[in-house]
C-alpha cells in the first residue's frame, strides 16, 4: 500500500502562509518543516520525497530529512538531519524509521524575488 503524506500551500488562497515580508523585500533564506509523521511501522522506509516549487533566477530550495523508530518532537536536535538535496524527486539515501520529518530551506540571492514551495509529498509503503 502506498501512503502519501502531503503539504500544500498556495499564497493566493491559504491565509495560513508565512509571509516573510510585506514590503516586497524578502529575507535571503528561510526554512519550513513538516510535523513529525508517524507511519506506525517500525523501520519504515521512505520511498520518495518529491516537491513542486517555482524558482526564479537566483532562488533555490533544498531539503533535509530525518527518521527514527523512537518518537521525537519537531524541534528536537536528534535525530540529526540528512541532506536530501535540491532536485526532485529524491528516491535514494533516505533514512528509515517509524517517525519521519522533512525540512525545506528556501533561498534567494536577490532580495526582490523569492522561491515558492507549492507542495511536498512523502511516499512510504506499508509492508
């Protein structure tokens, strides 16, 4: 069975978006992290991490992931984060564990444009 955990945002319709600036000048980077996902299966493997983003020239998005069989909170230092890169999809090198979390870093070298992260999908398969 395929399980798809998803995060979606749309600046035009989601009043819960984080706005880094109302003045048109953006921060050079910022992060957003998922809640800790509970797959309910010890040793569960991530099969894929994918996302949709709009990237203007000079902007980027990169991901980190972590997983463990022991429960952890979103703000905990452990387990440590693993670099998953900035090219979607990521289908190898992902950690295993019942509890999973992703974190995206959005960056720009031009404070007049910003990357937009539309959707993040995590795939894992129950045994």
